[in-house]
C-alpha cells in the first residue's frame, strides 16, 4: 500500500511538473531524472518519504553522490514528500535543512525563538535564527552537549570559522549570537559574561540608495505591453508601488476586499511591521486595477488580487521575487542601465514614491504615515535623495580662505 502511494505521488508530481514547465524541455528532462532517482532510492532502502527525517536523508544522500543540481533535487523531493503528506501539488522554494537544530538543543532553541517572535516578524526571525542554528550544529559536531561548560574561546572559534560564510554581514551574526547567549545566561544555562567578551559591533553605515528618475520611470512603463494579461497585471502592480509606495510583500498579499471602491481607499496590514494603514486610491491606480480585474485577472475563486498567469497555478498569488524579475526584464527592454548594488530593484519604486512626495512638499510625518514606518527615522533616508532641497541647505564657503586653486 505504501509503495503504491509513493509511486502514485511521483507520477502525479511528474505530470504536474511537465505541464508547468512545458515550454522548457531541458528542465523537464532534469526533473524527470530527479524523480527517477527518488524512486530508485526509496525502492533500494525501503523508505516511503513519509517523515521529515526521510526527506532530509535523501537530500543528504543526493548531495554526497551528485553535488550539482542539489537545490532542484531538494525541490523535487519536497514536492513528492508534500504530495504524500497533503495530497496536493506544491511548487515553491524549499527552505534548506543543511543545519538542522540538534535534538538535544531543540527546547532551548524553541524558547529563544518564542522570545524573539514577540518583537520580530517571521521573515526577520528566520534571518536572526540562522546563525544560531549554525552555532548549535557547530557545538554538537564538536561534542559539546553541556552548554554550561561553554567558554568564550569556543564562541570565538565559531566566529572565525563562520566568517567566510558571512563576509558582508558579520555584525548581524555577532548581534544574533549575543542575543542568544544573553538569553541562555538569563536562564542560567551558560556562565559566560556576554557583555564582557562579546561586545556589540559598531552600527553599520547607512547607505542611501537612489530612486528612479522620471525618464527611467517613463521608459519602463512605455515598454509594458498593456494588451496582454501579464502586461495589464504588471502595469497595475508597478503603478501601485510607484504611487503609494507599497512593498512587494504587501502587494502580493493584497486581497480584492482590501479595496474600498466607494470611498477610493485601500485598507492593508503591512506584512513587515504588522501596521494597519489606510491609503487613498488615486484615479490612475484605481483604473489600472479595475482594468486588470475586468480584463486580465483569471476567473478563479481566490481572495488575492494579483495572480499568476500559468494555467496550473492560476489561483496562486505572485511571489515577491517575481516582481524583481519582471522589473529587470522591463528595464532591459527600456534600455535602463542597471549595475550591481545600485538599488534599482522593485523596492526602488517605493523610494521613488517617498521622494516624489517629499519634492511635492509633503511633510515628513505624512510621508512616514503613508509608507507605514513605525519610526520617523526610517523616513529620513529619503531626505538626502531630494537633491534640489539639499542644495538649499548648503553653506556659503566663499568667505573662507583656501590655498587650493580648485576651491577658489
């Protein structure tokens, strides 16, 4: 019975993958090979992918035997595992379990996460917990099962070991470790003087990223094909971000019921801050959304506003990563030059919205309320983007004596 259930799951997932990737023959062949490998592995070891442990083991086995394509294989195995568990096909990114929390530390880690969850959103919580997972795995591999014997030398050995993995954000790693060790110290699990040897690193410099210029915005919107369903949807999404400064996560989770057409308002709860805000619905944004709903939105029973165009996933909302992908495509078509780390991502539309409000003379408090910032300090980053207003703050240096020709 279990064998037939596994074979049926692999067959269904294979057929769904073939329909989903019908235009990419190369990827279909790769996933077909992965499903064959999964079936052969399960038959040889008499496993049926019913538990998380069996899923982790097949991923580790494949990584050792065939290092290339490990992410795709993990996704294929997860789809089979998910179908066996729920009876549904799931096509999404699979979280890595390369550093699972050892069983002996599970209760400690769960209590630490529970404390963090009171002040952090789930997405931020995962980022904070990642270095702690690495740290606990490191301790377990080195035979340290009693945390009370932990010393500062062991902590610093781990810091030096993990440094190459986080070359640009070691400050975040150290802050996460300090929070975790302080939590353990408060519960008398370790005897370390955390404040003495794990000093908080300096606050990183705040980098001001530019927004998109009026010409770049005009060129990007001009290349969107508003005669296709995808183009109508993308136009509404980009216009919503540009005019109201909404994050990708808020647009992804926006529902049709969030729009009050009678009062020309949008009611949303921000995913990042859990802040509820009410925004006005400009006429051009409302018209773009209405056109999408009436002409391009799939006729499916889904509460979400913006949906995918793939037939197999019509009722599934878009992912936040898709917005960056589509914007890069339109920027390339429009001839907008993009370089690494130049800030020209989907979030740049939000910065552009804040900057445009600032240039229009809107008070900083109003901009902060529209963008949903809990702290007005977060809104001040937009001040340096308004070059014309910043010029008015410059001091006259003509009366200062200087011997350099270039400063005369």
